[in-house]
């Protein structure tokens, strides 16, 4: 455990480096500390902190900068989340004042708002649609034996898939299949739809004659509707924190952020609170200079989603945690309101 003076010195070094990104020496620290200590005493304490791996020298400078271990110690033992002022809270609320047609719009917009507020990369993960219901089904003929199969879900999503119908199928038969599906599965949760549809397969075969292709197309649409949607905003903000990166590294970083499977593994979907992962704690070495602050939110209908910001190691953690805590509460309220008005 660090002494009180050592805690003050570590906190001051982190605060200074967060503000200007420059190493700090004992003389400047002497002016910033809330307690009196001579330059010589501060140098001795800095030497101890360096030996503990919490700070490090940068090049030949006598100044010190925080290490990843120092940031982790700060977050775990020193930091207190900043409380957002009323103006900032009102700005977040006003940002969510738009009329949204579906939950996906709220989740996607949340990433945009959070990126604008922080100037970092923001990621929002929509909860799995475990209780989403099928609310509508249509088949739209497109000609040349092609139809568009369309599903409408209870959270406002519209998903579609092309399907090549067998030759000789008439409009009356397509209408009959539509009636069967609307009668048998509309109103059910999506995880019940496919099983129930298989029970109705004899009726569907009566009209389509062969249903394998149709069932595959229907299954693909349902899978799209239930899969976890990931939205990213502010990708270009990553460039502000990668002066060291080569074009190949930047391209690889963009590819990492673009792939939803990577983002799903990056986000801590098991956490119920606010999670902070730094550098080596993240699953890809490309992120060694970054930190991820994520928070779970409850959408009031299907379960838990995640909202997160990806920024530099020297981000102002206290401010970011205070911000994301208020932000996820407002986001949750907005989604609750959506479902309340929907029903």
C-alpha cells in the first residue's frame, strides 16, 4: 500500500499527464501537491513509485509519466467518479429527444452522442432479442420467380430476405402461405417462431410444394433479427491517439473495430456495472495504447446491452466514468419510454 504522500504524488502525475501529455518533474509537482514536500522528498517518493512500476521515465527526461500499472492502481484505489454538472446532464437528455421509430435507432444514436461528447470512439451493443415478438409477415412478388420475404418485429425492426419460389407458384398460393404464417407464428417470440413454423410445414408444403429454400430464407431473417447489433461511432478519433502507428497498423485497427465479432469479445457483456480495461487487459495487441470504459444498461424488455468508449490510456477516467454512468441511465430511460409507448 502507498503512503498518503505517495498517493498524492501518483494522482498529481496522472492528472498532469492527462491534461498535457507531458512528463512532470519534482519541481513542478512541488507546486501542485496539496501537501508540503520538498523537491528532494518528492524525488525520493518518485523513485519509489518508479520501482513499484507505477510511473516511468520517458527517454532521458527527469520527468515521469504514469505506466499502465499506475493507471490501474489509480482507478482501483484513488479515483472518485466526477459528478456531472446539471448543464451536461441536460445536454445528454436533449440529445435523446428525437422521435425514434425502433430501438436500433436509439442504440445507434447513443454511440453517436457519446462519441460527440467525448471525442473518443463509442461503441453500443444492443441486447439479444430474447423476448422480441414477430409482429408482421409479408411476401412481396418481384418478378422472375423472386419474392421478398419481410418480417416486422415488436421492437420496430424490419428484416427482409430474397427467395426464389418454385416454378408454377401463383399469387393465390403465396397469399395462402402468408395467411398460414400470420395465423401460426405472428405474436410469438422470435426464439419460438422457427419451431412453430416447422409444425406448420405440411400446410406450407400444400402451397409451395417444396419448402426447404423458403425455410432457409425465413430462418436467415429471424437470425438477423435476434443477433446482437453493434454500432460504432467516431472511428476517426482513433487517429488522434496513434501518432506512433504505421499505415498498416491503422488499417488493422480499423479492421478490428469494423468486425462485430471482435467487438463482442472486446466488450464485457457479463459485467453489470462500469468496467475499465487498459492496454494489456484488452484482447488485441493493437489496443495496447488504449483503454476501454464500458457500462451495462438494461433495455427493460430483452436484457442487457453495453455502451462503451475506446480512448487513450491517459483519458480523464474520473470524468469519463461520471459521464458514462449518467449517459447509460438516460439511455435506459429512453428505451423504457419507447417500449411503454409501443404497448
